[in-house]
C-alpha cells in the first residue's frame, strides 16, 4: 500500500460541488472531481429508503482490521449491526467527500439546498427523470439563484427524446446500448451481459470530463450550463465497430467471444493454465509471433501441421488450433508463461482475479494504486487510486477532506454551520423538524 501525498496545487481547488448522486454512475464523476481538489458535498437523507443503498450492500468492514485485513468477519458483522458507514463499496466510491444529511422532501430542506447552490460551482444528480423539477430544483429554477451554476443530470437514456421519462439502472442502460448483446460467447448461446454494471461506472469518467470542460468555461466566462448525460449513449461509444459494420454492410451484429473477427490473428483468446480456474490471454498478430510462441511451447509436432503455417490458415482452423494450444498451456504456470511470452514480444497477460490484483500484482504495488485512507469509523482502509500519474496537478483520492468516504451526516456541522451560516440553535431546530 502507499499513501498519496499532494505535490502541488490541484486543478479544481476552490470548486464547490453539490453532489446529490447515488449508486455509482454519479458518485464516480464526483469522486474524480474530489480527487483533483474540488470540495464535494455529498447530500443524503437518514431514512433507509433515501440512503444510498450501496451503504448497506456488502462487503462490510469489521470493527477492527484483523490479520487477514478484516475480510473473513466483516461481511456478517456489518450486515448484522446495520451500520451504514462500513460498506466497502460505498467507501471505495466516495473518498474525499464531505457528507451531509438533508431532507429534500421537506420545504425547509429544499430551501437549505438553495442556500448551498448560491455559492456552488456545480450540482450533480441522477434521480429518476423529473424528480428535481417536482421539487422545484431543476436547472431552470437553480440558474435563477446562480447563473454560473453547472448542472449535470445523468439518466439511463437521456433527458430528451422518446424514452426521456424511462427509469433505468446500469444493466438496463447496458441493454439499450447494445453492450449486453455483444457480450458473451457466439450464438446460439444467449447474451451474457457484463459481470459488473459497467454503465454505472464508465459514464462517470465521461461525466467528469464534461464537468471539467464546463468548469474551465465557467472560470473563463462566468457562464453556467446544463449537461444531459446518457448512460446508454456512453455504452454506444464502448461498442466497438458493431454499429459501423452495420452502417457499411447492413449485416447484423454477431458475438465473437474472445476471437478477433476482422483480422487473421490466431491464436487469439484465453487459454487454460495449471491450477484451479487459471487462464492466460494470448494474442498472436503475425507469423513471426506464431513461430516464437511454438518455440516457447517446445515446438510440438502438431504446430508443424501445414494448416497452421500461415495466419489465414490458422484462422480457418481456429477451433482445432485452440484445442491443441490449450493442451500445451494447461501444464504451464500462468505468470511464468506470461513473462516468457512477453520476453519474446508476444502480447500475453494473466487473466487476473481479485486476489491477484489486490494481494499479488507487483505492477499495481509499484505504481501505488491502492491508497490507505483514514475513515472515521473503520480506521485506515485501502481504496482504489487514480489510474494515471500527473506531474503538475497531482491526483489525491483523499480529496479536500484527506479521508475516505464520510459517515452518514458526518459533516453537517461544518457545511450547515460554516458554509450555510446557520447557528447551533438553528441547526438544532432543523434537526428536530426532520430537515437535517
């Protein structure tokens, strides 16, 4: 593990973000803004149905880290005690943010949000379409309070268009985008989807890019804007050549699994190695690489078959080729084989699983990818860092708070007192009324 230390002024220092987002797609974007210095104020409410449900989605951190990092006991205890502050997924998604509780179903709660918006640069939300308008907090209303405000609304299929009122989650948007159909082995097997809700994750990066561009424009001209962010359209940008292929040829999209459909790259796929559920991905792109591969495999007799002499012929007989190569790799240790093939200039990589990435991967350790951050309840805990190194505007996932995700309502006194200007008595009265 490593701790990231800021080495200079970060790009978004002085930017205030009101974060009404939940789950992953919105919080991922604001996480990136916090990483580059923005003051992100995360708004939630205390009723269970209004709490971001990844706060009570396992795994949960234990009371105290034990010898195995707390992994063996944390899930059961976290769920049993109902703690909303110990969820690992929430902690990994929301480091560096301030956390407040504010009841937007209460008129005084909405008034207090308007107070916060007056001096904010950005407001982010991913509620169901139309919810903010029902509260009188849509972009047209908030820009009257703050003409400079940047308002980003993220929905499954976008706020404009035929489906503008449709509700959606990441897997729904993924299906709309075509990614679900493209994922999986070739037909007649059914679409497999993706193992994780990537359209709750990937659009966060696109959202952060758009917000940074809007913030730059705001700094230069003082202008605000409204950003209509569609998860499913982000998915279209991740769908490769399928739509272009249909535009040009009129042919329907097909699933290709691990194989290269357009070039004679063979072998090209994932191959079994020694050990339980152990695999390596290998991509051969030329005859020279093929010769290097079979040399590393010990030049087996089958590799001299004329069917495998050229790329085009190997592609034509790919099923048999894959079966024979699998028989060779199955006796090899995956990391040793990867290193040997890479030394020969062959694109090969171990198919890593979570223990590989967290416990064993020397590359991630060398880059300091996992960052230890303090959490007010669970102590110091690792979260994912930022996937790039910058020299002049360093990334620091601890953000303005210097810590991991906030406990529920942890920063009420700071935000409502120091930023909104409420007195202790006013805050107590609002708490009694169920506003904060």
